[in-house]
C-alpha cells in the first residue's frame, strides 16, 4: 500500500471512530478519546482534519451520505424482502443515534444537518410521488419537514423514556425503536386516522377566506 493510500485509510478510520464516538458520547467527546477509539495517537486527528470542527463536518457529510444510501436501498426493495432482514442492523442504529445527537444539540451544525436531511427527504418524496408509491401533498416540503420533525421528536421521547437502553448499544437502540414504532407508523402512513375529510375540507375553506394563507400552504403544489 502506498503512503497516500495509507493516509486515506487512516483518515477514514479516524472519521468512522469519530462518528461512533459522537453518537455514543456526544459532540463534546475529546479528540484524545476519538483517537483512542481508532487506536492511533491524538496528533493524527489534527494531522488529517486540522480541527474538531472540520472533523465534525466530515462526519456529518458521511452520516448523511450513508443515511441516503440506506434510504435508497429501502425504497428500491420490495416490502417482503425489506422485512425479511428485519430488524435493522447496528449500522442503522448508529446513524439514528448520531442524527438524534446532532439535532438535539442544536446550534449551526445541528441546523445545517437537519436541513440536509430535509433536502434528502424531499428528493426521495418527489421521486416516490412520481413512481406512484406516495400520494402527493399540497406542499411537499412542508409535509417533509413535519414528518422529519415528528420522527426525530418521537425518537428522542421514546429513548428518553427507556433509560435502561444505552445509546452506545446501537443494535438494541434500533431494535427497540423498530419494535415500538413500526406498526403504528405503517398504519398511519397507509390508512390515516380520520374516516373522512371533514376537518381538512373545513380547514382549507377557512384558509381560502383569509388574506394570508399559512406557510404550509404557500406554493401550493396540488389541489384535491
């Protein structure tokens, strides 16, 4: 292996160790602890990334990329095949916990990370609508933002109510979350809640009478 290849491998090893460290312990984890998890000296972290902020930025980009790949795989897999390998792997749990940490922390990095998730989800949703998998929305971006906020908020509450589950146990985290949420999520997404459209119809009629419609209907994309 050439020196350049070794350098690239070392960088990837440190990045992956940092992703695990940030997910398990939070973003206050020290560079020394990250280096120890990777089995290298702390000086190598600065050699490869320069600063903790640059390391965090690369970790965020990597997590978003891996999350997008997992989402694409699930969208292109039949339901029967998808659930044949259920529950998800520890990798899914790792990504989930990292995402929760990032959003719960807030700040510029957390907001930027969330915006990246929204952009990805909107891309997948528009494709799913075009393929006939998902019904269209009057405002696709508003729906995507709502669903992401609900999903992340729900995950935070569920894990907070189960203090016996260590966030470092990525496999158990994803297994427990799937056991608690998969059926109600699929029911809501597939069958809805209300038996008719009375509330929606009344709300849309109310909005039509106002001078300024709510943001969720701005740029309306579909009429029903």
